C-alpha cells in the first residue's frame, strides 16, 4: 500500500521542541515542595546515610536552603524538627522554643511571603517511643488523647508563622480538631494540608533515620493497609468534610493508582509525597551504575504528576529545577 502507514505518531516526537509542544503533563518548580530536617543543637549539617545528598540541617544551613528554595521558585518547604530530647508525650512539639517552631520562625523570617512554609504536625519525632500519638496504659496509641495535643500543635505552628500545617499522624478526626483550634485562635487563614492517605509502608525506612525515630515495631494500627483502595477515598472524604484544604497521598510510587483515584474523586488540590525509600532506591541504583540518575529523577517526578498530583513533596525538589532548566 502506497504511503503506508498513513498515521505516523512519530512525527510528534522528532525533536525536543516538538515534544515540548505536545507534552500532556508539565513539571514546574511551583509544583515541587522540599522536605527539610532541622536538628536541634547541630553545629554542622549531618549526612543521612540512607539518603545520599540529604542532611539534617543546622538552623543556619536551613535558612540558606529556604532562601535557595525561594529563589528557585519552589512551591514551598515542609519542615521536620529533630529534637535533642524526647518524652512520652512529645512535649517538645508544643514548646514555642522547640526546634520545629523555631525553624518555622526562621524560615518565615528568611522567605517572607515569597515561599510557603509548611510544617509537619505529628508527634513521632518528639516521642520517646516513636509513635505518632500518646500511648494508653496498655501501650496502644490513644487516638482522642492525641487529638488534644494535635490541636495545640496546630496553634503553636501557626503562631510561629506556618502558612500551612500538615497533620500526618492518621488519627481519626485530626483535621477537624486542628481546624477548630486554628479558627478559635484567629488563624482562619492557615491552610491544612491533610496527610489523608498514608499507608503503612516499608519505604519509610530511611525517614526514620532522618528524624532520629525511636520507633520499635510498626504503625499498622493507624496507618493504612496497602491492600485497600476504597479506604483511601473514605479517608479523603472525611478529611475534606473536616476542613482539609489540600489532601495528600503518601507514599507516591507504590500508590500511583491511589493518586489517580483521589484526583478523579475530589475537587481540592491533591499532593503526593515522594518518600525517603523511593529516593533511596533511585540513588542506590544510580550509584551502582544501573540507571541514569538524572533521567530517573525526572521520570519519577513526571510519573507522579501524570498520576494526578498537583504538588509533589520530594527531596529532589531543588535539583529538579536545575534539571528542568537543562532540558
């Protein structure tokens, strides 16, 4: 047949300029959020062995990283505090002079309104047992007692200047109590990014080193079962009803199908967290020469965007801006 094939999709792939023209999915700096760890008392950055290139910051280096993030046009930074001391109830999380609240003030002072400062609202970094809530007399996570602390944490973080707070402990009712507490304290404009869908995942491993977690055992009684998808939609619906402004799926890569289902289901922004173990896998494979590192970074982030995430929390956020600029 003369001229066969008649349809030639390759016409739209023949140059970088052509591929840019017809790209269905975009990846832009404004869509990327950089998670950061700030360690109390640190005098120099401390390398995280399981996450090459990621550090526990000092207050000074954290400020520099925030300034760089603002200059790069990132969507924001998500701050995690690593305290020197912990206790059974995570009291350092409420201390105005605790490392996380101090780091929030530092970041807001550095970036002003040019960068969104987000804060993780959870107790796991601050508790001596490493769980995301306080424990009852039998050693179980006490949901309702934990909610009372989360409400105070939300106000403490908003008072420190956080533009967005991120309840991440997967306690039932966490968004509602934080929203009510914020509103009662005249922080009606503080945004809640709800970790609405958070699975009990093996890919969290390196994160526990990053925050110096004391956890023994697992979090399967409050984080979600990876076998369940409908449960994700139920959690999202509850969080939106309680006042969530943005909902998040965590992890990202093993749950791309969940990101898509959530994106198709809701009318609020959907974020996804490209977590520590996902980062570590790419870095380890690249270090062994098994994959092209820079291409794999962009491919990973594009897959999360393509699945439906409006924002991505990723440890590659700053580097990805440079990679995108070189494409």
